[in-house]
């Protein structure tokens, strides 16, 4: 991050969420790609999105309809910030790719505004504002992409109410290769087709795999990680 008195630039990475058996509870950050937000002070007292690049003109320039803008508006309400801010959003990942595009925009915006305010909030305290932006984007304030982009590394969302996010140890040499098939899948639409009930046997197998995956990451047991990368609930 580079800061001066009138401008702040922040980058937030893409993420992988719903990791195998970890639907809505496991996520990790990628080194790249990611989104960049540049904030500049303005004298209007308004929160304005002045430009968006990399979105093929699809994203709204209205702050209340863009995840970067929503995150900042939520922070403004909570902190009492009275200044005006111009937002420049540079998208560097495909939308609807499953790499946390909406979350990355919100994370970069929240981190940048916190820097403008001389960092009054701890990084974890920014997450509720980012989740409100996620809610605006897809109707659900799920934290797996958002927390991973904000905190980095591998995270476990133990609870949403109250919000409880745990950073997990993992083998530093572990590599993730992300393949993008150039198919866009809307998060809200894909969530609506999920079954509302599952069998007890599937539930038991699923949470056993989640436990095995977390244990494998912590112990650097690649064989256990491999055995646990099975989703019997969401992927089917």
C-alpha cells in the first residue's frame, strides 16, 4: 500500500472459497490476481465512484450499488467520517469466476478508507462492512471469500452469528493452481439451486472431511489433505 495525504492505493487478492468439503466455511487467498482501489479526497463531502476499469462497463458507478462503494458507505456510517472520497476501482479478475471478485473490491476499499482514517480499526474489524457489501452483491453475507481476501492465508469461518473467523496454519510450500473455464456463474443463482435438506450420513461424511482437511493442513499431512478433499453435499 502506498499512502500520501490526498490518495491511498490498496490491493486485495482473489480467493478460493467453498474449499472442497468446506462450503461457506473454508477459504484461502491467492497471490494474484486481485482488485485495486484508489481513494482520493474530494471537497464535495460525497462518496463517489469516479471510474471502474476491467469490468467491460457492467458495474454501477453508484456507490450504493457497487461493493467497493457499499463497504465504504458502511464504514462512513460506523466511524462518522465526514469527508468526501472519490473511488477508482480497477478490476483485475473476471466477474462470476468463483475467485471472490465482489469481495476483493470491497476489501480493497475498506482497507484503503481505514488507511485514510489513520487505521482506527483493526483489520478484522473491517470484516462486517465488507460482508454488508457481499450481501448487497449476492443477497448473502458469506465470509469465506471476504475473510480470506482481508486476512490472507487459509481461514475457517466457524460462525457467522456471531462472526468468528479462525486463521489456520498450512504448509507454506502448498501450491494452488486455479483453472478458469471462462464460464460465468452468478453466486446468488447458484445458491438458490442447492438442496435445503441432506441426509444424516452425508452430513457425517462431510464434517468428517472438513475435520480431516483442517487436521491435514495443520499437521502438513498431504495424504490426509488428499483424502479429505471430497464434497458429498454441494458438488453433487
